C-alpha cells in the first residue's frame, strides 16, 4: 500500500485514495502496537528471570501485575485481529427499538441506550445521539446513536438482537414482575462509500415539530425531519437537534447506512455476517437476558456467559460479553 501511495496518479481518485490512506494508517498503528507488545514481553521475561535470581518479592509482585496487564492487552489484540471484515473498522449506527412490554419496554429501551453511551464513554469513543423518540408515559420508543472509535462496528455487531429485561415494574401499581423486550440493530456507517448514491430527486422530505416525553411538542418550529427514499421505501426520521439542517444531516447519514445494509444484503454471499438475523422483540428471540428480580443475573444465550452484577453491565461493562461472542465466531 505504501508503494501504491507513492505512485503518480494515486490521488486522481481522491475518495478511494483517502479511504486507502485511512486503512494504511490503521495498519501502521496495528504494526506499531504489536511491536510494542513484543518488546514488553521480552522485557518482562528478562526482568522476571532477574527478580527470581535475586529473590526480590516486591519486584516479582510488580512484574506479576504487569504480566496480567500484558495478557489482557494480548487478548484484546487477538480479538482485533479477527475483525477483518469489510465494515468492521467503521463507526456503528446503533438503533434501539422498544418491543413487547408497553411502558416498561420503553423504559428498557432508554436503559439500553444509557448502557451503550456509558460503554462508549468508558472506551473514550465518540458517541452522538442522532435521534430520540419518546414514549407516552416514560422511556423511549426508539433511539439512534452513532458510536465511533477503533473497530466500532466490528465490536458492536455482537449486540445485534433482542435484549430481555425481568424486574419488578415501577409502572405497575401492584409492583408485579414484568418482562420487557427491546431490539438492537447495528449498521456500519457508509463512510461516503461510492456504492451508496442518494440522488436529491429520490428523497421526499417532511418536517414536523419535535416531541418530548409524553408526546408533547417541545418546539414551535418544525425542526424535526422525516426522509423517505422513494425507490426503496426506506423511511428515517431525526428530531434530536434544534436545527432542521442538523436533523437532516443526521437523517441522511442513517439513510446511507440503511441503504448500504440493503445493498450488502442483496450481495449476501460477499458480505456474509455483516448483519445478524433480525428477530421480533418478543418471547423466545432474545440474545441476552437481564434479570433484576427475583435474583440478579445477566446471561448471554449465545455463549452462556453470565454475570451476577447487572448493575455494572447496565453501566456499560459489556466488553466481556462482546469479546466472548466474537471469540465464539472465530473459525466458523
């Protein structure tokens, strides 16, 4: 790639050249990282031999801690090496849709949105809330986020599917146990992909006033945007920003991601596994269950990985579940 970049005419196709340079930059970063891990490994071995020879317990304890950190870093990078799909290194469009369960399901959708926002913040990943659709009483009917950072789509595709919550309902006057569902859809961003072309004449745009909790209109100006892609019938909306222009920009990005997914699904053999199977958000279709009552547990039904600390998981601690799923796909 470096030789190609040095050839005359390389930048004639600016978009392709720019994408290739971004990929080259990521490859350079990967090579630098592995060389650093190799150097750290050699140094650790040498220092450990020295600490054992000199019978230095404090140094041995320090090196043991460094060894654990190095092991974790190697495990993470081993997973990153599996993320070589066409779209794995792109940002992710995360859409959360409340399913069966009424107001509790809408509250559950908002809890899931918070979980992904906190996951992004913990990993220092950029996260934009692109759209929110509020529930009548509480929570969200739906939400759309864009999460960036290294291999964002490659990681978050592990979250594609139906998520189930069991708890005592705060919205039931008898405080009965309630089961709620929400579906999470993950798409890669289009990244100005040349195969995704949106002609202005193919878009119908409607505007409306943004609504807040309880369905109340929160703006006097019609700043919310609904776009219909006439050839495919795909409809997207965005109302999170005060500016109609910003809402339209977000809606276009979501539309491009959905068009990219549609095109990829039509070429399923070429991009197999880009998008998981979509299932209705209801009984028997969940990929993961979060139980807050009568006991505390989170279980991923694809890998059987469990946690007894749902509070930490709902605060964004989902890396173990993501990594277990990705490792389960290695070699398949």
